[in-house]
C-alpha cells in the first residue's frame, strides 16, 4: 500500500489508531510543519492528549525530488533510536522513539516542542553557551565510548554513497552547474583554486574511502547545529539518519568545522578537544581531515548553510581548511 503523509486530520487519525500510536477515542486536531527539513517529510501532529513528530522518508530528497534517496534511511534512524535508548545517558539527549512503521517508512518520535535548532550560531555575535557546548560534546563522548554491537546494524551505505558525492566529489567538480557567485559574488573564483588543486582532490579521494568504510564506533553522522534542538532541560540531538559504524573522528571533525564556521572562540574550540573523551584509538590527524573537508563542502558545495561571512572571511576559513587537510 502506498501512503503519503499529506493526509487530512481524519485520515491521519485512522492511520495513527491503526498503528496503535494513539487511542481509539483520540483524534488528530492539528497538523503543522515543525521546521525546515530538506531530506524528509516531517510533521507535528496534535491530538487532544499529546503532540508528536512524524517523519516519512520518500524515495527522493524532499527538497530536490529529482535526486533519488534510499528510503531505508528512516529504518536506520529508527535503529539508532532503539540502540541508543539502551543507554540512559544517551537517551537523555534525544527525543523518545514512539514507533516505526516499516511498511510506509514512517517514524514517530516525541515532540520536543516549538523550539529552535542551533543554526542561529552562524549569525554574528551568536554563540553556544559553554554549557550547551559541553552537552554537545558530552553526547559524543558517551556514544563514542559505548561498545554498541554493530553486527545487526544496517550499513546505511546507500545513503552514505549519496552523501559521499556531496562531501568528497561534487564540491571539487570544476563544472557542476552550481554557480557559487549566486551565494556570494567572487566565491566561484575562490573555489576554482581548490577545484583545480589535484593534491587536494587526491586527499579527498582517500578520505572519501575512509568515510565509506566501516569502523567500530556508532556515529550520529550529521553532527552539526541543525541536528540540535534547544529545550528547557538540555540540548537535544535529533535526525540521526546518516548514522553508521565508523570512525569517531568523523563526528568530532564535523562538530569542530561548524564551530569554526560559526566563529566560535579559541577557548571553546580548545574546550572541545580538552573535554571530549578520546577513545584509545583516537587519531587527531583524522579529525583535522574531516574538519577541513566539512568546511570545504559547506562553503563550496551544494549543502549551503545560513552563514554570515564576508567573501574575505570565507576565503580565510577555506585557506584554514586547506591547511588542515594538507598539513
Ligand atoms: N522531536 C522533535 N521535536 C520538535 N521538533 C522537531 C523534532 N524533530 C524534528 N523537529 C523539527 O523538524 C525539523 C526537521 O526535522 P529533521 O531534521 O529530523 O528532518 P530532515 O528532513 O532529516 O531534515 P534535514 O534535511 O535538515 O536533515 C527540525 O529541524 C526541527 O525543527
Ligand atoms: Mg536529515
């Protein structure tokens, strides 16, 4: 059966009752879009008794319907919720999983409320507090030092391959059809230096293979401010659809890249490296490589961020990323 989430309140009531996610005397009162999602169809559902979030994966990227994307990603996300819920200190940082409908690729999770994600930190003068940053690092420390069983866990390889294209390949194509001057005049010329740099491209090719290989650590896979929500209680982590068993340095490198793009202070950057509990196999060089890669792909790739940087600032941060990669 084909079922799309753009249903009437009546149809949705019957669907949710069938799933056993609401009671038989409970009805859907209100449906809204909780925030901007790119990959999936995400809705906030309100009944007389409660509110929760539904997330449906279509066989394409929601924002770019001509780009195919594996629907299994939402099953992988559900698995992440299941496996991490076994560790109370990790569960504490995430919404609770309510249910998963494998047939229709629909996930139901606890509603954390109408709250902002942390992408506001890219604005000038806006920062994470040290407490919030500590929480973001704490989540990684706990997860990366938990010995989860990877045997039954899906590889998420199809989604990773799609991501790989945007992380390691697309940004370095001289003619990928994306004119970076539409983001910022002059950016295309700055990017061209990197697109023509064969040594850099070789490094990216090697690092791309690391990303596609499997490792021992459960990763969130998209650990950036858009995956964190602010609640009264604590910073919460959502959207683990890119998760996989890989190298811990990936999550940490991505986190650091975003702090740099948000112009976090040196103190905060040092705090991350000082407080993150490094597993014995931790490789700081790999963190630098992933940090450099993430900065590059966010500034000269397709998945742009609401960055508040001048061309000169982007040029400097790109040069810094280049140094991290080539060191
Ligand atoms: N549990 C939740 N509680 C409250 N709001 C939520 C919750 N889950 C998601 N949202 C809101 O919905 C938005 C989209 O959710 P999510 O990031 O999971 O979707 P996505 O399609 O994977 O997005 P993206 O393309 O950015 O990865 C979030 O940015 C947030 O604003
Ligand atoms: Mg997502």
